[in-house]
C-alpha cells in the first residue's frame, strides 16, 4: 500500500478522469465511477486510503464540470435530479413547513436516511425539516471540487442515518487563481427565473494555501395559474355544476362558502351569492351530497417558494513543517424566501341565532377568508459551519492523523401573515360583526383586523463536534497482496434543537395553519475501526466496525464486511454486507403533545357489551399527538453484490444488486389503528389508551384530561410516534460507458438504469404493502447521455425516462421523459461560454390521470418530475 504524502497531491489526483465513467444524473453528466488514480486517496465509504478504482463498494464521482454542464445553478437542484435520487425528493414548496430546502433521497428510503458529508464530516440535519435530512442547496456550488456518492449503507463508517447511502461533497483546496462566473436561467413560461453569480480566488505556496468562494443565487416563484397542468379548469358541460373532487374541477375545492349539516351528511348549499373573487358554485363539495360554493385556490397559490441565497466558503492550510499542518474551513449561508398560499380556509359552527344565518338551524360553514388576503410566509435562514484542526504524519510517516473541532449553528425565523384566529372569528360571526356573505364589505374592516393573526416560528440548531482519525499500513505484516491497511478513531458530538411556534398555533386557535413546538438535545460519542486485508494480489477484504453511544437512545454496534475480487483483467466482483441503525429524529422524540378530539368507534368496549362493529357509535375522544421519548433506533441489515466488466479500455459496464431491510421503523398511526393495537395488546412503548376501571368485564370509557387527577400521559389517548413498522427494499443498478475517439472529435456514451425490484412495508393492522410500481414509487428510471468534444467545443445531450406508476385514486402517473441539450465554448482568451436547454420538448410533469393535479397528488408530481417546463440557461465564466 502506498501511503498518502501531501493532501494537495491527494486532492488533485482524486479529480483525475478516466474512460470508465458512468453517468449519474438526470442532467447532462458524465460521473466518474472508477478513477485510475496514481496515488491513493480517501474515498467515501472507507477511512483507509485507496484508489477509487480499488474500492469494494459502489462509489460514483461527479466533478464540478459535470454539474456546471448540467444547466442547473445549485448543487441541490443538480443532485435532486440524479438517478440515485430514486423516488424523487422534496422540492421547495409554498405552504410547506419545510420551506425552500432541497433534499436528496438515496434508495428512496427517506432523505433523513441519507448521510450528507462535507469533506468527510457529517452535516447536521436541517431544522426546517425537524429531521436529520440535510438541505444540500446551502452548499455553494462554486466552491465544490467534486461530489462522491456511495450507494451502499455505511453505518459502520459514518454512524446513524447512512442507511440509504452517503453524499460526500469535497470542497476546493490548494486551488490557485481567480474565477468569476455570471449566469442565469429563464423558463419559456412565467416565473422561476434564476440568477447566479460566483467569485472564487485561491493561492498556494510551500507554506500553505487559502481559497475563498462567494456565491449568489436567486430563483423566482412558480404559481399554479402560470402552468397549464395546475391552473384552474372547469371541465363540466355548460349549465352543469362541476362536481368537487372529480376531474370536473382542477384548482377548485368546495371550501369557498359552503354550508353543511352538523353531522356533515348534507351540503345545504352556497352561502351568499357565490359570485365574487374566486368563488364558483359546485356539486357535492368535499364529496358531501348537495351543492355548495367552491373556491379557485389555484388562482392565488404558488407551487414553489422563491428564494435569494448568499453563501461563502473559506478554507486554509498552514504547513507547520513537513509532517504537520493546521487547517481551517468555514461555510456561511444566508437565505431569504417567500411562500404564497391561497387565503385561509376554515370550518366553524354558525349558530342558528346568528344574524346572517338564513338556514334556520345550526350549520357548519366552510369559508374562504378572501377579505383577509393570501397567506404569505416570509422566511430567513443563517447557517455557519466552522472547523479547525491539525493533520499530518507520525512515526516517520507510518501513521497519518487528523484531529478537529467543529462548531455548527443554524438560525431561522418565519413570519406568516393573514391567518385567522378561530375563537375571535367565531365570536364575530355569532355577533354579526363579520359579514361572511360578503367578506369585501367595507364594514368588515374592523372584524378583519381583529381576527387576523401574524404567526411566527423560530428555529435554532447548534452542534459541536470533535474527532480524531488515525490510519496507516502495517508494513511489517505482509499478506500475499501487500501490507495490511488500517484506520481507527473517535468522535464526539452534541446537538440541541428548537422549533418554537407562536402561542396561537400552540393553542390550536388558528385557521389555515398548525404546528407544534419541539425542542431537544442529545450527545453521542463513537469509536470505530477498519482493516483492509490484501489476501491476494487480486483479492482484498475490508472489515469495519463502529460503536455509537447516545445519551438518550442507548448504544448501537454496526459491523461491515466487504470485498473486491478481480479474477481477470476485465472482470471485478465486489460485495458488501453490513448492519446499521438510524437514531430517532429529535422532533419524533421531543415535540410537544397537541390535543385534538377525533371521532372514532370504541370497538373494544362495544364488543365487550355484545354490540356489533357496524352498530358501535362514533364517540368524540380526547387524543394527544406528538413526540415519544421512549423511541428506540431503527436497525438495518444490507448487502450489495456487484460486477464491473471492462472488455475494452474504452468500455466499462457495472451491475449492482442491493437489498436493505429496516426494522423498528418510526411511524405514526391514526386513532382507529391505535385502538386496534390496544385491543390486540400491542401498543408501542410510550403509547397509551387510558380508561376508567373495568366493570363486569366491560372496559371503562376512555378518559378525558380535564378534571382528571392523573396528568398526561395517564389520561385520554396518547398517540405518539412509535417503532411500529418494517421495510424491505431491493433493487438493481446498471451502468455502461463507452468512449470513442475519432478524427472529428471524441464521444462518450453513458447509460444508467435504476430498478426497484421490491419496496415492501409492513405496518401494524394493515400488514404488508407492496409499494413498487405504485404512486410515488416508480420501478425504473433510465438515463442516456452523449458528450461530444472537439478542440474548444463541448456538446452534451441527455435523455431521462421515469416509469409509469399506479395511483391511489384509480388512475396512474404515466411514464415521463425529457431531453436536455447543453453547449460549452472555450474562447482562445480562456473565457467559457455555456448555453443550455433543459426539458427541450417542454414536457409537463406526469399528472394523475383520474383526478388530475390536486393537493393529494401534487407532491408526487413535484418530487419526481421537472415542473418548470422548458428552461434556457446561460453562463459566462473566466479564470484569471
């Protein structure tokens, strides 16, 4: 084994390209799967230095050039379109508590089960999500050297959350020069215009190096009304009322001004004239027989959140001597965003004595508060990540070491305007001070002011971490293939998290929004070790293990065994097996309990009294939902078997079969399922159904907390997160790359197929659900790309295809494809000019065929497909 010498050399060698590359993403990209480095470097998935071509695990490398040629202007947007983002992932959505984050979800196991690293160190979870999922868009793309993606579980190396795989973002170091870049993007249709600017400068000498990068990015909002697939549509014949909840309507629901009977069995009709801003008569509002007054929410709602982001990266090294150096890294991000949602909708009781009640009975009014205006959520985030450390060689270069300390802080705030105080509006309706027949009545001004609520949300995460890693080779212990490589280390981390909602939502007193405050903290420490055994010249085995100890959920041991065997020059066989875990998210453990009063039949009590299930009455029960401090980690077992075939120097093919099983998956249930688990005697730890004493074999009534001598959790139903489910996912990844040199230029052809063979979830009560091929779970994704280069010109074409899926609503999401084309010209004076067209044929996202675009299916379409339509992008970059 060749030991690493200078980190500068290692970083540069890791960026070397090779013919055996495999395209990664749904953009014009030629990612490097096997890099024939001359010297060994640290590769994602191991702490032992090795050549990327020698790793026994599937690691794909994407260069900065690949990302720049994609036409996407942020690393988050680039990675979320990657093939390995198998089932799609969250896109910045207006009206979502996640805000404008961009997540990546390897293997479709959930973005909080993908570990994201920067320079090999874990990035804490983004507090907007309340999970361990990382907002990868906060990393400035201009400062990136490459991204390594490990599509194999890696808890034995990186600890919790690395179940689906690892994304390791390697930042620039030892970079010299000055580079300025200006660019932008413009969709064919309105909105979502993008702007970006970056500046990078660096210098290096024998004494050290320093690099600084600053980036600015801005993206406009996409509104429902500006896309044909999401705008308001009425498809029923003239003179016939459109039916709510059917394909008769798009972008309209029954909650405009509709009256319902107190038992919600009849729609009593429209309230008022139903002829002002956004209102239209509908049949069967919310599926309830009768007529009502619907509201065209899509005329006012935004699909995405616009944002403006500023980020910087600073890294420096100082060589104390030939063997030791100090390093420093700092990453800063400031982001402002805006979400726009339709005016608040609310259901509340109108007393029969209310002055404007024309129905002569109490009724439930579903009303749009159009006079209050659209709900606007303005957010601001600041992220600061600082690491300082010491690295070098010990014992005459026998041992490499790194010691570091890290401080990470994330602060954010959100202000929401034009929400409604429930208790106030109900009093104003009862007194007649609020005219719900005409919200624009001038006399409503006082009522609107009195009932309007400005909401707030304050978020804070702090993390401090320390670590030491040692690695080297046992030159005195030689196997047939060479010296044994090893690595070992220790890590400590402590994080605290707060997500504080305003008192209005805490009390459940807001129409149009909800949320529970959450706060918690935890500390953990881990020891890990790894050994690489070169058994033969063509056979190496790697053994790794890690022990994590958390102060709130206990300890976990994660082993891993992997190997690489090359029986011939053209065939490599790789395999890995490992066990891992995921610590529960802090919000799942510590979010405050929220009270509600669902209607549900108490079958346990009815059956004890001989009452048939269909005759058991619905009762209003008191329920409390929220975090569960008794949660335990999810546990996993995974394996990967792969073959790499290189029959020619210019042809490379690989296939990997993988399987991941997760037990004790953290899950929430509805009230009926909690009562059924009680009946079966299988309530999870931390879940309770509290009753009065059993009398004559008949279980008592479920208690209420008011006036109860027993506080929570010993009153009512405590329906919290529990370790309740299991999941098994299996798939196949196939890649092929062929390079061709001709007299008119060079061609690289790439193809990637990701296949989900099995995605089974076992849930309490329900049993096993086979999700592969169903809504949001496409079985296949395919990409094909061609890169052509001649002198100073590069042209990249990429084709993306996503399989069709069945939907939950009787239709399907049809197969979807798109074409991207990008051009790069390097002028003789060194300036690069790039131009791209994403989604060349202007394809809309795939829409559910039975019900169309609506609030039930929108997240599937936005998570899997491009929603911007055809987009033109351009960039000018010059390096001095």
